[in-house]
């Protein structure tokens, strides 16, 4: 048994034991990302002064831009190079949400999107960014818990997202002057 599958089993074997934990796992894996995006969009309207509002708008725009590029410009094309079956395709597991079996598991598009978003938010606002990074990690862990990703899928998606978030922030800082 490889380490990736071993870690997957340690997390996914908790599924199906406690209805409340299953409900929280499904909520985090399927819906929490939308709350995170809505919360981020609120920042379009926040700021103590004109400079604060402009900074928040840049944070929202560049975090969403980095996320979309990370998810659809990098993670999605990688599916064609690394066709990895989802855990529920190859193993008898506790799958808590339905998902397309034909879609590659590697890398996690959710993780790439969310970690890019969180990275840019963190680079603009450390306190808020810690919350976003924590939420990205929780959602990603929940996707393993519900049986649609292996930990390596999450790690690869997170690395893609963090790099894209950093790159977007770096380019904005370099070329906005």
C-alpha cells in the first residue's frame, strides 16, 4: 500500500460513522467554497478610506483572476496528462457525494482554485488570508473525507494554487508601478 492511499484510507475510513461529521464533511466539500467566494466579494465594498477600498478591490480581482487561471488554465489541462481515477473508481470506499467517475482526480481543481484565492488574499491581508488558507485546507481535507480525492491530488492542486497566487501578486506588484 502506498503512502497516498494509506493516508486516504485513514481519512476516508472515518466517513459513515457519525452522521454529524458526514454532514459537515459534505457541507465543507460541496458548499463552503461558495460561502468563501461570497465573503470575499463583500470586500469589494469594504474599506476605511478610498485607498483601503481600492486595495480591497485589487485583492478581490487578483485573487479571483489567479484562482481562475490556476483552476482552468493549469489544473484542468493537467487532467489530460495525468489521468488518475478517483478513489471510488478503484476502491471500495465510503463515498459521501456523487461525482463524475470519468474525470481525473489529479490535481484537485478545487484545491488549485481555493489555494490561489487564499494565497492572494494572504499576500494582501495576512489576518484574513490565514482564515482563507484555513478554509482552503478544510475544504480540501473534506474532499478526501467524502471520497473524491487522494491526498496527493490535494497537495498538487494546493501547490499549483499557491504558486499561481504568488505569481499573480508578484506580477501585480512589479507592473503596477
